[in-house]
């Protein structure tokens, strides 16, 4: 049984796939990203049972099951034996010899009709290993987009095509940066690059408001997103890390049936990250969520303090969403 292309994505992830049932997300990885996941996961072993949800970095990261290169890793066999049994014969395309793949939870699994936005954090878009050409190119991107001015930039967005007008969005060439796709509107990377500090709110209004959810349900999504950003900000204050090109992924459900089924009860933070014995079926189902993703250029930096650029981006995003 083979993996299939990722069904719901807002940006990037070349080579990313999902399992047939949609529960697993598989993407090519780097040594640095794998090290960051394994180091962060190791912190779970020394956590008290009464730890406050949202206070640790792994609360905000996708569940990490292991690696494939190809085949099934020991971590995946131990943590998700049913999935590993089902997919152990899967063939993962290898772009080059020795390529490893991360096996993570697919955070949109269980959503029937999700809207998704990818927001890249920070004003520095290159790491110390980048060559001169990339440094110059990324500096230009930062200086000419909201990456530089706001310390965050919308990298992609996929929302339900509710039929509402896009005329209020100023700046990006909508004909070139937006396409229709099976009931969705998909906004590419150039859409976000065309936004300014004055127009990025219009894009966030589009994401959170241009849907067919009731005002009550829209308010639930916004209130929980704001609370999550507050908790994430406080969490990041305690970590000495440097994140380059990491993103926030925001997701919410548009399917009215799931809202009714769950009686409008959204959960703030999924506890799977701190309870390894839980399965997805045992946990409350989310109607919206926030995750930190993309750690290919992220590392721990003991003694250097928290990442001020990332904190600034989260703070600026939080303040703007509070006005949406």
C-alpha cells in the first residue's frame, strides 16, 4: 500500500505525503530537524503529571512517531503498532540515497472540511549555513514583506470557497495568487508576499470570517486561537532556541455536522502530546488547532536566551487577530 499526496496543505512541503487513512504525515527531513524533534520529545520523559498544558514546546508540535528511510522505524512500531503494520509495505519515494522521512501526526486528520493557514515566523529567513546568494535573496524577501516589518508572513492559505467577495483584499494580484480547487480557494506564497502591514488584516479577516459558520462558531475559533497564541508566547519565553523559517499552522473546521456532533465544544490543547498511551480515538476531537511546524533550521541554543524575533512575530500576530 502506497502513501498518497497530502490532501490539505497551505504551503510548501515538497515531497510531503500522508498515509492512506490520513492519520500520518510523512515529509523529507534533515539531520537538524530530526535532532530537534528527538531532543524535544526526550523532555517528555521528565515531565510531572500536573504540568500545565501549553507550557512546554511539545504541546505545540505535531506528535513525532519516528522516521522512515524507507520502511518502518522502531519508534513507529512501538508508538503506533497498528499504523506501522498497515504501512510497513508502503513504498516511500526516495529523492536521493539515504533520504530520511519524518513520520508525524497529520494534524488535520479528523477534520472533514478544514480551513488552513501557514504563517512563517521571524524576520531572519536564513541560517548560518546559507551561502551568500541565499542570504541576499532571503534578506530581500524579509525587507520587502511583512517578515521584516511584522516578523511574520502568510505563506499560504486554503479556505472554503463560500462565495464571498475577495474585492477587499488589496495588494496581491488575486488572479495570479489564488486558484479554485474542489470547493476551496488556495492562496499561494506570492499572495502573502504581496501583503503589507496595512493589508495583512484583510487576509486574516478572509481566513477567519469569509466562511459559512455562524457568528457564535466564528467567535469560538477566534477566542481559542487568541488564547493559544497567548499560551504559546509564554511557553517560548522559557526556551533558548533559534527558529529559522518555522511556521504556525492554524486549522479550523467548516463542517456544520461536526460542530453539532461535538456540541460546539472545542478543546484548547490536545493532550496526546503528554499521554503516550492515548490513541486518537480516546481523545477529545478538536474543532480548531494551532501547531508549530517546519524545524529544518531550528536548534536549541543554551545560554543565548529566547528568540526575540519569533516572540515579536507571535505578539504582533496575536495583537492583530484580537481585532479581527
